[in-house]
C-alpha cells in the first residue's frame, strides 16, 4: 500500500500572535515551525498503515525551502521519502496550492492508494484544498475522519459529530482528511532522526499563479479583552465565585 | 439573488444555517435557499421565516443521506440555472465541505468562515484564520462568490416571512458523486447522558491538573452542576483523559452557559474551542495566563485547593 | 494582590534564582523595605531559571567561580533542594585526559576534593548504559549534584517576605529606570512608579535592556543552549526520583547526558552559536513555550544526536525511546565568560547581577548583597565586576564576536593563555607599526594589541642556549616562546624597550585631590611633588582591591597608573571617592597618553644620549618623576621598575609616541637594546623580583601583612581598610606569601614539565595544605626565572611551614614534582638588595 500525506509548515504560536509591520503575515522571528496538529495524526496513520500492510509512505508539502525541516521531522517518524514544492515564500491561495499538489502527485511514479490530509491547517483553514485535489484526481474523499480501517480495497471511515458517529466508505484509491484523536502521533527517536537525514527530499519548483482568493491584510481578532474580574486568591475566593454562580443560575 | 444552502440532518435543520440566511439577507438582495435531499422540503416554513423566498429542493435517488460531493454537483447545477450573485452556507464542517465541492466543480475560489461579506468586483470578505485569532481581509476574484459564514459572527434574525415556495429539481449526478455518503450511524460517545457539545456546564482541566487522578475533583464538581468534564489537548495527548473530552480546535468546539477552565493556560487552539461560552471562569495559579483575557471571572490559585472548596461550598449552598 | 508601593529602599527586578537570592540575602543582612517585581508570573516568570538543567559540577579553573559555586551548593543543601548524584566527565582523547587531570588539580587548589580519574571500565560500572569503548577514561566527582532552582528561589523569596523585609509582585513590567545627578531615583512600571535608593537588575538575558533604560551597560547576549529529553527509557523504568544516576559530561563533543525521571536529557554546547538580542525575546503571551524557550532547531543538533548515540547506544539508539521535549533554551553569555556583578559605573545605586548560572545563583546573590550592604563581599568578585569593561567592550560587535568565538569553548579545553581571535586590532599603540616590523607576536589586553615577544629576537635563543629553559611538552609551550626568556636575559645584559600603552591612566585634580588619593591608598600620598608611589589599594576588610602607582605631579594633581585589565574597575573605585561638592575631579587619560619603558643596565646611557636632563643616580632618584626634553619632545619620565632593572617609564601624548620610540630605538642601537615583550614584563621579570600582581597574589582574601607588603610605619591619614589593616599588623599572620623553586621537572615519561599557575601545593605525603583560616596553598603565579635558571612558584604557605628550604610537592596535570621555599615574604630571589634598580 502506497500512502501520500500532505503537510503544511506552520508557525508554532503562543497564546497571542503578533503581525509583521505590513500586516500581511504573522511575525515569526521568535517562533518555531511545525505542522498542523491534525497532520501529525495523518502521518501517524500513514506510518501505521505501512507498518501493517507494507508499501511506502511519501510526504508532500508546498512551501519555502525551510519546510524541509518539517519534512525531515516526519521522515524521522517513519515516512519513506518526501517531496517539497518550493514556493517563493509567499502564501499561495487554495486553488494555486491544490493545482501544484495535483501536478506533483501526477508526476509521481507511484500511484498512491491513499492520500491523507489533516482536516484543516492551523493557519489558514480554508477547508478546500483536499477537495480540489480529489476532484482533479477523480477520487472519492471522506473528510474529518476520526477512525479508519482499510480492508479489501475500501477505506472504512468514521466521523464524529454531536449526535454520534457517522460511517462512510470510499473505495481505494481515495483521499481522506483526518482529525486529531484518530491516533496518538508518535515523536521521533534519535535513530529515526539519523535515518531521516539520509532519506530523499525531492525539491521541485512550481510557478505561482495569480491568487483568486487574494489576501490583502491580516488583523488580530478583537478578543473579549475586558479582562477577567479577579475574584481573589486561592480557596478564600470561593464564596465570591459561589455568588457569581448563583447569579448566573448555575445552580 | 443570494443562494443559501440550508444544511439538515434527515430533515432536521442545522440551526447555524439560519445565521447564514440572516447574513445573506443583509447583502440587500433577494434570498433563495436550497436543501439537498427530499427530507429537506419540510424546511420551507423556517426558510421563509428567515427570509428565503424560494426553497429549492434537490431530489435524486442517489441522495438518501448526507452525500457531500452530490451536494456540490446539485449546487453547481442550480447555480447554472439561477445565476445567483453568491452562494452561502454555514461555516460548519458540512457547510464548508459542500461549498468546497461546489467551488471545485466550478473551479472558482471559495472563502470559508467569513464574518463580513461585501459583494463587488472583486468581492471582499473578512474571514477568520488561526482558529479565529486572525481576521483576513481578502478579495475574491470571481463572478460568483462562494463563501461560508463564520458561525458566531451573526445572530439569526427572523423576519417572520411567509413559508418559502418549494421548487424541486433533480441534479444531474455522475455515479462518482454519490460514492461517499453516510452509510450508517452510531449513538454518540455518551458519558452519563451529557455530551460535550450539549452540556450546559463544562468543567475543563489542563496541564495544571497534574495527572489522571486529579480529574476526580473536576468530575465531582461537574456532576454537582449537572455538567460534564472537558480537557485541553495536552491532557489527551498525555493519555490522562479520552480524546472525546478534548475541547478546542482539534477537539470539540463548545459554547456552554458556564465553562470552568482549571489549570488551563489557554493555548490558541483551546481558546478557539471554548471562547463562545456564555460565562467563562478561570482557576489558575498564573495571573498572566492567556486564558484570562477571555474569561469573565478568575480565581488566582491552585485548582487542587480551589475546586474541592468550591464543591463543598456549592453543596452547602444547595443545602 | 496588594498595591505596588510608591517608595522602597531597594527594588529588585527579576524573580529568577538570582533575584530571589538577592531579596533573601539583602533581607538577611538587615535591609528592609525591599520590593521585588517581575514581568512574568510566579513562581516561574519565564526566564532561564525555568528551563535550566539544574546540575552543578563544583569544579572550574577559576577560583572565583569555584568559590561562588561552593557557596551556592552550601545554600542549596541548606534549603534541602540539593540531590547529590555524582558526575563523570568522560574523555574521548588523550588531550582531554590531560585536561581532566588539570581539572582535578584545579579542584584540589580550590578545596574541592574527592575527584578521581577512572578507567573506561570503572566509568561503565557507575553508568552501565554507556559504551565504554568510545572513551579513554573519565573524571569522577562524587559531589556533583542536581538542584531544584525554582523551589529554592521560592523558598528564598518567601523567607524574605516572612522577615517582613520584602514584598514581591508578579506581572509588573518595567517601562523605565530614572536617574538624577548620576544616581538612580525610581523604577517606572506599567502599574506605577516606585521611588528607590537602590535598584538591582537581576533579569538575566533581559538585563542589557533594563540597564539601557538608565543609560548603563550590561554587556551580555542571550544565546541558545540546545537540549532534548528522550524517553521513556526502559532502563530507568523503576526510577523513583528525579535523578538517581550520575550526570555524564561528554567533554570532547561538548555535551552532557543526565537521567531525568524515566527520561534522558541530552544537552549541548556543540552547536553553532545562535545569538539573540534582548529585544528578540518574546513576551510570556506571545511565546509558544516561554520567553526563553525557543523552538528546537533539529538541524543544529544532528551531529549531537550521533554523538549521544555513540556514547549511550542502548538508550539513545532505542527506536522506542522518543523525543519528549526539545528546546533551544536561552542563556546569558558574556564576552569574557564571567558574570556581570556590581554597581554600574554609569549610575550610582544601580546594581547588576547578571549572567549568573544556576550553579552560581545563591552564592552570587549572597556576595553581591554583602557588597551592597557591607561595602565588600567575602568572596573576591573582581573577575566579575561590572566595572571591568572598557568602552569598546560594551559594543554589540565586541559582545557578539567574542561570544560567537567562545560559545563552543563552554566545555572546551581552554589554555590559560589562550587568545581571542575575533575583534582584534581595536586599540593600537603608536608603536604598533614599528613592532609589527620587528615581528611582534601580539596578545590582547583590554583591546590593546601588546607584543608578547618579538620574532626578531629569535637569534637570542641560540645565543643563550639552555638558559632559555626550553620546553618540550606541548601544553606549556602553547602560547609561549623561548624567545621570552631570551629577551629577558638580553635585557639583563643590555636593555629592552617595552610598549606599555595598555596602562590605564587617570588624573585626579582639584583641592580635594590629595584627600581622594589618601583615602584610596595604603601608602602615604602626601609626598613631595615629583614622587612616584607604588601602593596597594585596600577594601574595607583590609584585603586587596588593587595595586597601582600614583605620581604626584603638583600639589593638587595626581596621576594614577594601573594595568589595562583592571583599569576601569580602579577608575570606578577612585571615582566613587570623589566628594560631592566637585572639589576633586577625575580625567581618564588612557587614550591621550601612551607609555613606553626602557630598562636594563644600559638604560641610563641610552636615555642620557638623547636628553640634556641629568639622568644620573642622584639627580634622578628612584621613585621620582619629572618632565625631560628628548629632542623636540617634552616627556614625563618616571624612574620605577617592574622588571628588576634600572630604567624609566615615559609618558607622552599619543601622537608623539612614534617619534619618541624612534629616538629611543636609534639611541638604543649602540647598546644592543632589544624590543622586549609583555612575556618578560608580566612574568619573568616580575617573578624574579617576587613582585606581587593584583589578581593572582593580591585579592580580597589576603591582607597586606600576609602578602609581606606592610610598610614599617602606618600612615596617619585615614584610608579605606585602615581599621582592618591596623588589626592585621597587630596579629601574627597565619599565612605568608613565599617564592618557591621547582627542584625537579622530570615527569613520569621523562619530559621536563613547567607549571603554569593555580596548581595545588601539597605536603610531602601529598596532602593539601590548609591554613587556620581554611585557605589552601596553591600556586598563585608560576614562570621562568631565566637569570636563575629556575622555575618559580609563588604561593601562600601557613606561617609555620613558611621556612626557607622547606620542601613541598606541586601537583601538575596529575603528577607530582618536588619544590622548596626559596624566599619567605617579599624579598626578591633575584638581586635581593635591588642594586640593579637603584644603580
């Protein structure tokens, strides 16, 4: 079974973001980078499938050349090789990104049985790249998967909603997007890191397209920011909290 | 005309769709609605009440339950026929998914999670990113605007309109469009009857709880308040609690009446999942924890002392 | 939370290990009305204390650092936050084995016992999870331990609060530190202003930013130290505590590994230097982890992974042992590797306690608190004194380039004479071009390029043959040349010209000038105009703060001449004595005047040939100075000597320096005068004369009587340290500074070895020698005495052992060499009656 996981390099932010002076990006000068939380589950799923069924796990990302760092980290977890579509460092819109991914996937010799995305990226959350890729590749897609089994050429998937679990199936080759909770992602070991250094990362170039969803600026969302009313310190403040809970009718 | 997708589960409306309808109405054009599947026809009254003149009902033998790609195809067919200025849906997982299929079929852009929409050439939107912590101002270069509406950016407003007139149509589905659909369902991951999404009170614990044993006190308090226990991502990734209890961008997004966050510093992705709660109470040793910015009330202190004291005080108060 | 007070005696900014230590020790010494603030939350405000690895190796080649560390360990133990684990420094090379032996000798000198060299198999017995085949041995120190620095800080802070001396406030951001008339007046915060008499900056890697608010400088840079936690390790599965196994330092790859619960922490100082500025550090709110925990950059750690794997394959090589946590932790690094302590020279009342690591925290806090409250610290802090920095050393370029160069030496083998390669050629004397032409080999002091020896004197090595005491061993030949000893011998025969431009010079003038210098100097300064006085400068406890030369140029005009390295601290010492009414002033002339010296039996003839001033013995007496005319130049000549020969120092405006050099050079040609480097001036010439130097021999811990420098008559005028000095004079000293000769240099492999300083002096049965005040005997200075064909060791010996001819052992690189007392006290071993100088 050959699996492809698509990743995105994203900053690892703290509780508050800062924007660059031109308000077009977040300030990353003291931030590290990683991948989106759901994508860690995607890689783990890919590693597990290859462990169980054999085959290869390929990673694909589109981003700056520095994204090699994220690819190496995930190669250290057990992926076979990686492809990096190097951009000009600018953020590409979903259509441009999807088109570049599709070109790269079509250029691969391997015809992947399963392509896995994270349910959403931490930074842009456009909710569409995976679907555009599915359309372009004429493949079925199941999104927001929290439990998955591959049997007899069918991806049997569950999605968790307020009312319970929904069951979907997609015949391979298929695409799924997965959510945190699907599995517990493992972290790299030192031998894994050492092996990852020797694995292949294919660097590719793609031409940017004129964005149709065109970012103009970013702004920080207004937080409630009235600031909490501090009721006091330690257990001494409990009576004050009980009063508040009474007022709002909590009991 | 603005076309709004009303999402439903076997005939039961997703209330977030009403927010999308309200947002559509504010664009100053006629609003028509569309439901996918026969069983949506029953929603003509409520669609009308919230301002839709017409309710288009896509019926097809292959559409027996939620079938997202088919929804996209149906919407594409309808767009071709009606030539709306925009297609909107709720910024829910299903709303986003169905409109993404539409946008993919038409190969046009889609703007997800918009808090503000201005039609024009290009269209302009404000949309949420970074789990709602950033607002992107973006231009959408396309005749037709495909966008979903950020759930809590608009309150649903009824105009007590007459029931929408129902117009059935049969989309021209390809076999591939209905391959992926809901085949069956199980009941929820029920815990003592109250699920996280339904709970009116959530007592949530983070790293500060210190380990799986520390959650006993939180459970006791939650039970006393008729609520349930939630937790932050670090708690589930440490294996202290099941993933189903995780609140946040990667877990469940919740909006209870009362959210008590104990020992949670407030990573962005956690905030994203709970900031719409009505009243937020924080118990934390760190008076600078980011979560305090979103809280209504806070006690600075050790949850291991505060929670038991609170539990016994409430017990006393209840008599 | 109570409101921030509007007034305090002292505001301590920072609540890491240092800030908490400061409030505690200030309170303990009796200060009240202390306010502590921190920008972050308590108990972990987000500074370097919060991510420290917290282990302590009690050994350092620096005596000061070792003493501070020992005091810190004592305090950690008192608070119950110290766990003794033992530690092993392992060597992968023979060169490192020698270094480990050197570390043990340093340890013995500074009173840290119990260290032993282990074979690889013995290391494996203590740390079963290493692969002993990659190492050649180890150094086991059983007293190594791990502390809980956050807990200790909390305990100290709470103790200060309980004493009613201090209040602590979290989440207070400092916006400004105000200054009036050169004195700190208040701390402006986002929650109000606190007026204060004293402000202590204990904010680690943020301290430059806070100092800058007041117009002061704390020259350090935040730098990354990478660490990675892996686990769970099956071998540690049963671990009950935080740490049970010895800490391992893999010295040759600049790494350490320590068990941490069921995990293994791998730390490194091997990666490329990654430097930031304080402005780069995020706030608590914007940081992903904490302001001093940056995202781990794996690419910088790739090689370290392999090295850790080599040493501990059973753990690090286990595929199931996974990364749990990895950070680029921020630490403070200074351009010379020492902390930055004391009152800032720019602002009175503003104190810095910066670049202090966990192992030094509580001890440093105690010492600085003593300094603030009592005027001096028990442990000599001169290497850490913030006043040591020269102007150019405060430049970002200097800080960054030196830290960039020295970061990887954190675990490196650093030779005592090792020179920095970066940021050189900053201060050049007017003789520089001439010296370069002569093949000068330049060493740096205080930014000045100083010839250490001259290649043009190579021929003299043949001339003097074995008298240059050639060295066969690489270690003591490094940063050394036999040319030094050849220059020495030639100077004793004819004359040498010495560039002394690195001297710090400052004038003190005005009606109160005499009072100022009297207050600072041990010796009588109310002397005739034209007298030159060499004098110790004492601290309040009668220990040494400096030694320097003061010339009385006029009734109200004194010129202080002191070494470059310590010059800025001396300048602050004198500046602090200036009366508030402005009746005395200080002018730094270091960059206005240059100094050149000529010494040797031919010195008089050489000078006399180019001046009309009578330079004869009686006309120009020793210890006097006067202006002489040399051709077109008017030169201040001072007849003193630090090398034991007749001669003068000449002071001349810098732009005329080259002309003076040229005239001296021309005149010297007829008399075989050679250029002589600092190798002679600072070591061989000085040691033959048993001259003491500030730092090695003269420091706070020793007094004038012990150093053998008391004058027959006590000065009547008051001076700092007088009471203590009077007491010292009335007592029999418990220790005496002696000059020793090495009796046999032959090592076990038959090579002659030459000590370099800081080695322990042992009894014949190889036991450490401790005086009744608990001070150990160690080599304060070592070097050749080429005129005597001896290698000299200076050391303090307990009075009862300080007898000429007494035999001892000196331990050098793990081997023992016999030595004996040549002179007790200050009497020189060469030309004891000073005939040459007084000629």
